[in-house]
């Protein structure tokens, strides 16, 4: 009896799989991505360290601050410019510059010539009465003066000597000149010396005279220096006295000096510039601020000068040591954050774009903090709070808390502040981050900002009282920080749409907008595949309840469920939920072809999602909701058809599996379970609670044994809770109903 040919066993050697070219390329690409990621992180560490290090140790003192101990000079010596002393000495030097006057001796020369003419007239006359009355009245010539001059000119020799003596007497007047009334500005009338030069002479030829020497009222005094010089030129002196009396009345009306304002200003400016800066020295050990003394403006300037001097005196070795220490601390923070990301945030660790965005955010935050470091407004809260809130919204509050901790430490390192400032930053920002677990309304961000503001205010008062700071400083800091915390909430509310696009953030607000029935994809799904739409709505309801049961993102699962089967709308009648009243399209197809159609709805859904710009997290749910599960019906159908044909090829199970990937998040795992149990529950003829419980347990256990949840992060306890939630939801959907008696017609 022939039993036919036995199905040949596959060669054991054929069971061994060797890395294909594609696998090698993928491995090389992953290695390159790791190298690029590590290089980017290393560059970020260097840039962040450079920003934190700055130019050296930061200046930590503030106006109104009350130090706990006295502050002394730590450098050997530093000098501070004494502006008052410098200004006074420069003004004194400028005041010492004589006023520049220009002398035009023509009026004095004319007076000398007229006096000489008078002596000639007197010498020619015989008697006083012979002199022209006009000359007498003009010169106010008296008989006694006439006789004195007549006696001095009675011989030709004496007349010649008198002419020489008159020229000699007028020489000092011609050299110094006469200052007329109003020749000097009022603000210059106090000047004691004058630099006088004749018209056409250079500045180097100027002569210095005391102001009294050229003032008319001093010149005409009989006992003044001018009168004595004039009289001394004559022999005998009585003639000089007589002639000076004749001239004195006319000198007052013949000014010869004019003020050269431009030249005077130029010389004074030269004198000012010649005086160097004056400094007050402060030496090592000298007390700058007493213990408990509030730092005023003067003390703050001294502290700033001492700090700048200390930085300038740092050697290259000391700067290198400090830079090395900063680099080690910053590297430690990045290593700590890296371990957290690698363990708890795999979607960041595996995405080069997310890593780059995160590094850029850290550098931007620390850079803005450094720019705001010299302000007294405590505005460094804004970049720290905004960065932490962005990360909390983009990923989760736990990651936001970790970022808050790291950014607070980096900020305190950059500003040189102590533990109190760190606690204020950490506490206030963490209070806001913890409230960002689910952002479904715009006002949520405003409330979060208000919460941060309140915590900033409370912690500022607590830290200020602890450090015995002045109440005015505490009140000012508290109000500034509270205001910035509130502004952070408004900033996040206004910039949220842009942040969603830049970081690929999916917030509750954007999810609710996607879940609106007016979305084009959902409307098209209702029109083309109403059965699939009904199935999606039900899956969304039971999946959301299960997600909230274990603390996952229920809204994300629900909206993801609405879109998870949108690929079916391209071939709706090949799926059983849309085959009501029509023939089975798979009846005349090979199982392998049917499998390709069934599996294809995942790829079609991903393509449709990207065409309509769905968020990546929704697309991930579409792509992962079947994982690598087996299309069991067609796999078994293929085996059944090949069972009677011994020559048929072995049915490869891999050909009947979805391409995956397996669920990478808890939400994707929940959606997979909800999808399969909801579809299978429709096949129950009598969906009693026990049957529903058995069906749900069987389907979940099968996928658990198949390893579908290995990469989702779900624990066995969470899977058990999800199972209980799904059972409860399905029992509620298929609950028993009261049978009403048939209505009788009339």
C-alpha cells in the first residue's frame, strides 16, 4: 500500500540565517547614527561648559543684599577711579590757565602821540594864555601843569629828552594794554591772570600779567604800579606826575584788550587732559562690606572692581583648572541625563532628530541665562521654566522634572548662586512641570504658570528670611519671580502651536482637535467604511478606559484608535466589518494574496496619515497596533489547502505576519489588545460575561506568549489590569437587555 511521498524536511543548514546586505546596511547606519549622536552630545557638553564657565568666576553680589559675613579684599591691590577728585583737579588745572587776550595798542600809541604834541605846543608858547583854549579844555590843562611842562622843555636838549621819556613811559602800557569794561564774560571775571599777545603775534609770544595790571580803575590810581612805572621814566619825577595826571583821565576810555575765547578753551582743554585719572587704592584685607551691612551702590562698585581685578590676575593654569572642573560637572550631569533617557525615554535615545533638538534647547536655555545674568530682574527663571515645560509637554512630567533639576544646577553654576537659589528654581519650576501631565485646554498653561508664580513667591520669602536678607530685597525678588513664572505660562500658551510643530509635540489640545468628526480622514472613513469607523470608535472607548487604569495617556490611545484602521478605507470590502450584505471578496483569492491585502491596510494607513500630516505619535500607533502578529485565519487556510498536496511548498509563517514593528509604547500595546478583543468579541453568538472574560484572556495571553509586548514597557501587573478593564468595558457594551413583549397591531 502506497502512502505517497512524505513532505521533505527542510535542510538544517537552510534554517541558519546569515546577515543579509540590508541587515548589514542597517547595522552600519545605526552605528553611524550612534557616532553622530555621541559627537553631537559631546559638542553640546563643550558648548554648555563654555557658556557656564564664561570669562571666569561669576559676580554673585547684588544691590541690597546683606552678606552673612564681612567681605574683604582678596587681591593684593586694586584701584578705583575717583571721579570727584579727578574732576576737581582737572578743573583746578583749567582754572590755572590764564585768559588769552589780544592787545591792539593803537589807542595807547595815539594817546602817546597826542601827549607828545601837547608838550611841543607848550614848548612853543610863551605864556599859559598863549595856549589854544581848545587844547586847554581838552586836556584840562591847569597853570601848574603848564609851568611844569614848560620848565621841562625850556631847552632843545630837555625837549628831546622829554620825547624819549614819554616813549619810555608809555612802553609798559603798550605792552600790557588796557582792559575795557565788559571785555570779559561774567563767568571769567574771577580770573587773576591774563596771557596777552599783540595782534599778529603767535600764542608762544604771549605775556603773562595779573588782571589788576590792566584794569583801568587800577591803572589811573596815582599810587598804583602803572603810575609809578610812568613817573619813574621821567627826570625830574615831578614832570612824570604831571603828565600822568593828564593821561590818567584818558586811559579809562581807551581799552586795547579783547578776549580770545576759542584759544582760551583750547588751552584749558589741554590742561585738563594733562591731568591723569586719580584712583583710590584698596589693599588686601581691607573691609569692603561689614557683616550684616546691606550692599549699597558704592559697595557694589567696589565689589565689582575687586572681582574684575581678581579675574584679570588669574593665571592660565588657574583658568584651565576651573574650566576642567566645570567640564567635569557638566559632563556628569549629561551622563546622568543620558542614563535616564536611555532607560526611560527610548524614543529620544533612538531618534537623532530628537537628540539634536534636545541639545539645542539646553544650549539655548543656558545661553539665555548667561545673557540675563547681569540683570537684577531674576529673569533667568524664564528660560529654565520654559525649557522644562516644553520637555514636560513634549514627553512627560517625569522627564520635565529631570530637565528641571539639570537646568537649575547649570543655572546656579553659571550665576554662582547658592543652595537657596537652586531650591527656588527647582521648586517653582517643578510645581509647574507636575501640572503638565495632560494639556487639554489653553487655560491649563495659564494655571500652571500661576502655580509656578505662587511657589516662586513662597520659596523666595522662605529663602530670604532664612538668609536674613532685607525685606525690601525679598519683596522685590519675590514679585519679579512671581511675575516671570506667570509670564512663562502665558508664553507657553501663546507659543504652543509653534512648539508642537517644531518638537513634534502631541498635546491634549491637538489630540482633541484631531478627534473632531469633521477631520477629513474620519469623514472619509465614515463614508467608505462605516463598519470600520464603528469598530474604531468602540476600540477608542475601551482603550481609553484601559489606559487610564494604568496611568497611560488615555486621550492619545483614544484618538489613535480613531485613526488606526484608516488604511482599510482604500479596500473596505475586503474586511469583514464592511461586508454586510455582500459576498466575501476573499473567497476566490489565495490565502497569501488575502494576507497581503489585510496586512496592506497598515502601510496604507501610515501613508494616509503622513499625507494628512497626522502627528508621528498617531502614525506610530497606526504602524504598531498589529505588531508582528500572525494573520491566523489565512495562515491556517493556507495549511489546510496544502494538506492534501504532498508536493506543495512548506507554508512559511513569516509570510503571514504583519511587518511590525512591535508596540514600542504602552499606548501602542493597549491599542493592540483593545483592537483584537473588540473585533473577536463581535464573533460571539452569546456574549456572556464568562465567554467575554475567556476570550479576552485567551487573546491577550496568546500575544503575550508571542512576545508582542516585549518592547512596549508594559509589566505583567499592568497587562493584568488592562485585561480586567477590557473585560469590564466589553461586558458593559454587551450587557443583557430586557425582552419586551411583541407589540400587537390593531
